[in-house]
C-alpha cells in the first residue's frame, strides 16, 4: 500500500471535527499521554502514531475515516490497549483513533434481555451494570477491569466462562461499524436468529480492526446464575490434570469454569499477590473448577458427580471454596498469572488452542520442544476450551536466541497445535506478533479469500494496516 | 452474468467424473427422478436443470465445479430440497449438484464431544446417532426427518430448541467447502475458540450455497439432557400469549422449547394428524413449553416457577404431558402445523423475526394488515426467539391478488419487523422468493459489501446464481 504523509491541513481538519483538546501529538501539551497510545500489553513494542484522535461518536469517526480514506492515511483503531497480539499498535504510524470517549451504556433492555453499548465501555463496568438487573454477560477476559468491549469484539475474546457460556461472538446480535470508506452501517438485526444475507456481524468480530471501527454493539444477555461453587484440585501430574478435563465433560458435567495452572503459574501468581499458599512438593498442576446455576442443592449434587470423576486421578486434597472471599481469592490468583509472569520476567505468550482431549499431548509437546531448544515455559489457561496460554520465559536466553532463535520452536509448537486439530490463537488474535506464523494455520487459498474480503471493505488498505496477513 | 450453455462435451466429462448412472437428464432413463430436482418445498415453483449430478465426494464435486467455472455454467447445490425460500431451485438452469451420496457420519469423537459428518446426512439420523452415545445435537428444524445437515448450514436453520441451545451456526466448528473455483478448503479449526483470521466458517453458514458447496462439517456436541417436561398452555388472547413469552425469560426461566400456535394452527394440525383435540371456544392461542435438564426434581421446581408466572395471565387449564407418548404427540402437532397448512390450502410463508418482547406488536400488525388487504393468515413459530412463521392463506383470493397484490402487504409486514428491531428471515433464508424484499432489511452499502464478497469467492458468478441479492 502507498500511504501518504499526514499534512498540517489534515490535522487542522481533525481539530475541526473532534476539537483541539482531543488531538494529541508528540509536540502537543499532552505529549506524555500521547506516548501511551504507541504501545499495548504486547511484550515491549512501541510504534509512534503521527496523531492520536479521541472522537466522541460515530459521526466524528466517520468524518475522520472518510478524510483518511481520501488521502490514503493509515488508521489504527484502539480500545483500552490491553491486547496481547499487538493489534492496536500503529505500525504504519498515521492516525490512532481511540474509542475511549464512546463509553456509554445506551440501554439495558430487560424486556428483551438485550443491551446496547458503545465500544469504549469497560467489560467489568458492563457486567456489573447488567448484573444489577439480574442479568448476565458472561465473556470476561483476564483484563476485564480495564479492557473495552469494542476490543473484546475485535479480538473475539474469551475468558474463563467461555467453557459453558461461549465467547464474545456468541453474545453479539448486531454491530454498528464505520467502514474504511467512512460509511456507517449496522451489520445485522437485534434478533436471536437471522437468515438474511451474509453474516457481516460475525465477519466483523475477530477481524482485529482491519475491516472498520465498531461504534455501537447490541448484545444478548441471559439470566444471572445466582449460585456457584469453586474447587481447587491439585494434581501430582500435569498430563493427568489435562486428561481429567476431557473426562469431566464426557460425564455430562459442564462447569462454568475449568482452568489449568502449572505449579509455577499458581506459585508466581500467589507470590505476586502476597497470598500465602503452601503447596505440597509433589503437586505439579491444578484445576480450578467452577459450577454455577440457580439452585445450590443442585450444584452440590453436581459437585458429588465431579468428585466421583476426579477420584480416579492421582490428586491431592481438593479445596472447596464456600465463602465469597475464598472464591474471589482463588479466581484472583488465576486472573493474575499473566501479570505475575510479566512482573517476574520478560516473556512471550502464545495463545494455543486444540480440541480439549488433545491438551495432554500439547502440554507434553511444549515441554519437549522447550527442552530441545533450551527454554522454560509457564503454562496455564482455559482447559475446558482446550485453550492453553504458553508463556515462554526469557530467563538466561541470549539476545540472539530471544530475538531470532525462538522462531523455529514457536513454529514447531504451532505446527503441533494444527496437527492436533487446533490453531494458533484461541482468543488473543493474530495482530502483529503472530503474523509471521499465520501460514501454519491458514492455507494460501483461505488467506487469498481474506485479502479479497479486506479489499472489498477497504480498497485503499488504510484500516489497521500491517495486521493479520 | 453471461452464462454459457451446457455442451455435450461437458456432459460427457461429468459422466467420466461421477459415472453415467449419476448423471440425470430430461431425456435419460430416470427422467421422473430428474424432474424432482427442479422443485423444493417452496410454494409451487419449478425450474428445470439441464443436468443433475450425484457425485460421491468432495473431489468429484471439485472436478465438476472447476469445469463449470471454466465454462461459465451455473451450478445449483442441493441438499434434500426441503427449503422454504427456493434456495435449491436452479433458476438459471445449468447443473444441479445433489449431495445425497455424501451421507456418511465419519466420526463421533466422544473424547472431544465433536462429530465429523458429510453434508447429506439427515438431521434426525445424526441426532439419533449422537444420542445413542449420550450426546446432543440440538438444532432440529420441523423437517428434521428428511432435511440434510448441509442444507441446515446453508440456510442457518433453527428449530424449536434454538431458544435455549442456539441455532445451527452455534454448533459448527469447521467446514470443508468446494469453492466456486473448484478449490477445496477448510474454513477454520476443530476448536471451541478461534481468533485466527476472519471467520470464514460463519461466512459460509447462511450463505445459501452462493459461496461454495459444503462437503464436510465438524460439529460440537453437548451432553444429552436426560429429562424433560412438556406443557401446553391455552390462552384466551393471542397477544397475552406473546406477552407471557417475554415475562418467562425475565423471571430467569430458560425453556428448551417455547412455541406459539394460533388456534387455527393447532386445530389444522391435529385434524391433519387425526389426533382428537377439543378446544374450549374461548381459547385463541397456545404456548407449548418444554423444560429440560439432567434432574427431574429440578425441572419440577422450575415448572412451579413457570406456573407462578403464567398465573398472571388469562389462561385455560394447563396440560402437563408426563408420558413419553403424550410429549411426542404434542410436539408432533407443533411440527405438523406447516404440513397441515400446505395440505389445506395454497399458502405463502413468511419467516419473520423480532426481539421477543415485540411479538405482540408483530402479531397485532399481521392481523391488521391482513384485515386491510383482505387475507387470512395462520401464525405459529418459535416464540422464545421472536421467530413467527406467518402463513398467508390463499382462500378466495383472486389470481391477480395472489400473484401480484400481496407484494405490498408483505412489504408492510417486513417493514414492521424491521421497525421493531427485527428482520425478514429468522431461519428460512432469502433464497429466491424473498429476494424482492431484501432491500427492506439490508441497506445498499451492506448489499454492496455482500456482492463484493460474492465476487471474491465466485468471480464468474456461477454458484447458485439468482439468489439472495
């Protein structure tokens, strides 16, 4: 793509559209604020945008994008910047459009169990708002306290509830989008079933900001499950823990959470949080299991069935959390594994996913590849979905090994996922950092279809360029 | 599109690919069989294909399609021909490719709760095969005894379980497709979460055979709910029945079935089935409600809550079906409403869908439009999803009115759906017969995106031409 430089005339036009205060540059009064828009939560990367814009609504975004389309200026849409694949990084500079001011919950429709929101609403803020009305929006990435719903759609985010309730895409009925040409469209209708034309809604979800900027979302909601039980199950063998996951589902039990943590993952996180936790030496992994529903007696029955399945494995003593505080503490440990790894070491995170019964093979393969190439990894993730987050730890690796030498083992790892029926990202997206590997998961014919779709939406290639393919 | 006529050389090439016995023509020995491929379950329509092919596998389909692509010959993919929007009709003649010989269940993977099937497997055959292993595939259109799974994907079919379990699209993990160029691809991976590139899987689903021919499907399955309760609730007022639907969900009850039937719908169907049923004169509508789960005591508790909600409405005596035979009879009545309407009268069926709380307004609007234009309708459908099937009855309408005069009232009806946040098809698709109305539901910018996507997949426009837009 041939991009054009940003001219002073364009910057002046942007100031007209969003107001001077919402145009940030390296030279401006808020230069420190501006700098933050050049990075996200992906490793150590930074790319400087020419200008950061903070529009207030879809109409302003439409005007900005139309100008960028006409002048061939790159646009990088940005939510909260909590992404883990570099999707929000302005790798071709140009304009960053932040959705932070589109942060209104427009309506919670209790009659239809639907909600209409702007993309800059924080996931947890939305969850709490609907919960106050007895309703439930299940998708909750680890970053739920800061990530935006628009970003959740763009990366097709999951989270621990996905095992029972599905991921973000399963709750989106309709999306308003500013296309790369500046046109504003709705992708569907506010209904639970829709057989009217191609599914543009699902095409937008997971397209990582390359097909347009999401400006409004209609979600479906479900009744809030009033009761839950949380168990922490220690295993003496990582692969047995992974194997138990598949067996639980085969027995007809569908937990609302089914998280796997290696010994190191739980140790690092509890140390990071200052939560005292003494693990017997022979415990090598844990499953954190949550059951939920409307009836506590029913949950205890299910828990009995669950104990029956777990008994067959070589496990330690199960911890049953029965106070709200205990449950929250266990989930807090799980949610902070990623932060604790980030705090302890430079790392690269791979977001592998396989059919859930193949998890033991994946885990064994990760460790074997690590031994062969000389790196350590901390593994944890959403075992019920077969979604394993593999954190490769920098440790004593040389610059050469860290910057170039890991390509081959990561390729081996991804090839293993694909050979097991899986793929290279379950919920983080391809973005920038997984782009070199996409050919492992997706064939050239499919990539050519995707590029074709991209050209249909974005003939000048201005929207989040340099991502996915 | 400029299509080319089918040459004798091409027919000879098809005979080479699929074998002479699987090439059917108007002049061939199986001319009567051939003729069936020119119609489906949509009204009275018939279009004659030049040739019908019955290939055995994806490779044969690929060879056929490649030839058609090169020679600009139209291809119409066909499942069981049970569609209700004319999607399988060869309106530009050319080649019909039937998937009837791709009818194998390739694997039921109990470890991963997945199954791999060919598109010509009958929905009910598949349901029963997985149920024998304690597993559940919920989507079950009324035609489940004959419709193919491939067709279910193409039209994004629903069925009565959708209210709790979602529609076909919610169970598809991965699809093998022969593209309009002849290339064979898989659209995704066999995993529950996938954030790797654009969602080609969901783009294929509901594309009504215009983007390629589905040749293999990987479904996710869930544990089979072992228990259920079925209730038939009579209402003295149709709109109250529709209003109760929304209230039930607001009270945190999620039935596995929630069907609405007007008095005439239930009368026609029970008469058609020779099932004696005496309805008190003041009963104008029914809700058929099913609750399901793993525990019967739990279901009775839920039923009590349900009674608590229903009490507030002007209802007759609730019939609780507690034998298998009784439950089956009630469901049989519901499933045969469509057949009984077809048996009683020429009709046109509209597959409207709105947010569920808007059903009373839709129902009221339908009757009002009917009164104004002088037609009767029989209404029934999946009330839990807001999906109302409106059968416009021919009755004494003139040819002029039937063939042309209904356009305006149908437009009014569809505009009403859209104004209520809904759309013009919930689960039947646009196909041929709803094509004139698509502009009511989908704007020109969105249609242009869809046409662009179509061109990316099908540069010569050969695949199911004349459908959707």
